């Protein structure tokens, strides 16, 4: 958790929603998806002190700068708020490389008494885009030349926390969904103290709704608006 989500709005719509001044070509080119999976290219919004708020494309699954292989990112799609400040893979990013991942909703699987799992789609009650609190990092591929622009990999992770209210019936954890008023504080590049950054994650969050969906979302090769439709 969170291991699958939907992001099907156009880049410009998300830029308007989150006051983004610049969108990279790579972010524009990302296709809408109803089934975003780990290692996919996703959109992230970050803020630089000298450039303002920007939207970039990043690989979901954070690859820290010290990694010898980008495959480590598969195990780092999430970062727990309880330990994020202490983990070497995330600590530096928490201080200076925070971002949000815009989404239209996410999927979670409820475990049934018989061991089977039922997927649910969770989204904002007002249908506005979600803002997942995230971190990002840059990793340099040592196999590529200094002149190769693709030598740098931008990757990202989603923060998670213990589930609250009705979401506890589905799963014991949930992604950190920021209130709109908290987005600017989370992205603020002048904030470098871990405790100050994490203080933005308040008990309040936007009101969420959820409904049961079909099992097809479990197949990463399936990507259709039908994935978020309610089922009986």
C-alpha cells in the first residue's frame, strides 16, 4: 500500500489545479492511466527556490543516489511516515526533495475471511484530484556518458501512514493525502527540518469515498475507465 492508482487527467488540468508554472515535455507525454503501477512513469509536482513550481515525469519507486542498481526502486514505492526521517534511502529527500503526486484515486484490496481480496477505488468526495505527499531523488547511471542526458533517473515514492476512520475496514495503511492548504507548505523549499516538513501532515485530510471495483485492476496490462466503475 499504496501500490496502484489512477491518474487520467491531462497535464494542463493538473497544472491548473496545483498552480504549476512549468510542465516538462516528458510530463505532458505521459498518457492518462486508470491503472498506474510501480516503475511506471508518473507526474510529480515539485518546487525550486529559483524556478517556482514545476511538473516533471518520474519513475514510481525511489532510487536513492547511492544505489548501485535502479532495480532497488521496486521495493521503494512507499515510505512510512513513522521511519522516513531515519531511513538512509529517504532522509535526504525528506529534507530537500519533497513533491506531490497528483492522482484521481487509488486502489486498495480488502482481505476477506476466506483469504480472498476485494479491490476498492478510493477518491475525493468532491471529485477533485488527490495530492499524495511524495519524495523524489536523482540517480546517475554510471554506464552512460557524461554527455548523455538520459544518464539521470528521476524517481519518486509515496508517503503512507496508519489508516483512519472508515478506511481501516479496507487496509491498515493509507497514502498521505494532503489538504490543498498544506500543499504549499509541503513543497516549500525553504523547509529543510524533517520535523517541520512532517508537521504538515495533519490529522485532517480531504473527505474520501470508496466503492468496490472489479478484479481486473489486479492485472497491470488492463487499463480502462471500466476499472473504476462500481460493481455489486
